C-alpha cells in the first residue's frame, strides 16, 4: 500500500489515467486483503476472547456503533420501542450489531437509508431485529450469506471480505442462539437474532 502511494506521487504528473486507475485498483485490493486478514483473525478468536460481563444499555450501544461507522448524512437510525439494559458480554454483542449495521450501510443503494432496531423480551433471551430499507435478498441466498467469504455482489462493486455475517453466525452459535433473515426480493431486509439473558463464561 505504501509503495503504491509513493509510486503514484512520483508519476502523478506524467502517468496516464489508465496507470492511475491500475494503482488505485492495487490500493483497493491491498486494503481488502488487510481487512480480510483482520476478519479472519476475529473469526478465529470467537469464543476465546469474550471480554467481561457488564451492564449494557443496548440503545446507547447501537447509537454509538452507528455514529462510529460514519454513515452518509441522509442515513438514519430508528429505535422502535424500548431496547433493554442488561448484564452481558458487551464485546461479542457489539460485534454482532456492528457487522449488521455496517452491512446495511455498505450495501444500501439509494438515498435516505434507514435502519430500524427493535427488541422482544422472552423468558430466557432477547430477540433483536435489525431491519433496513436496502436491496432485498432472494430466499435461495438466505443460507449462503452466512458462509465464509460469501458475498452477493462482486467485491469490486462493494468492498468487503465476505466475513461479516460468518463472524456473527459463529458468535451466536457459541452462545447457543441463532440468526435468521427475512426479506422481500426487491426491498427491505430484516436480520433477527436472539441473545441470552444469562451468559455462561
């Protein structure tokens, strides 16, 4: 990445546009490889580095995650009803929300994107729904999207390692819970996952 930046600086005044495009592509793919390696490391550590149990205000958590991801100015986060505050492992729960929110922002294809988050309290767990008004996912792809390295769009169209949903699935498998997706073929996607009220370290 650094070498390509130095080369571009040296030849910027004389390089053809095509050459500059090749260097930009090189930088993009190097960045993607770095992200892939980071995500593989996260994936391999799921279940081993859980962090500590502490009180988590889920509303504050998702708001902070949303803001840190620096969404477009016309993108909004909506909280539907009350979100719980409870004692749990904050790091893996944050990772689940971060990947779902990041995916919603990254794959959105129109102005005025919206993410809506809600929760239902059950006897032993909370059921969270993360819904966005982006492109729909066809039913035949529901299982595929949770596999390692799987993306529904070419990686030159949407930057990503194809690891985000696989990381989520592994985290939830480790907690003994699950995730499912509901979507129309054209618009709107809802990811629904459960999270235990009582975590066993």
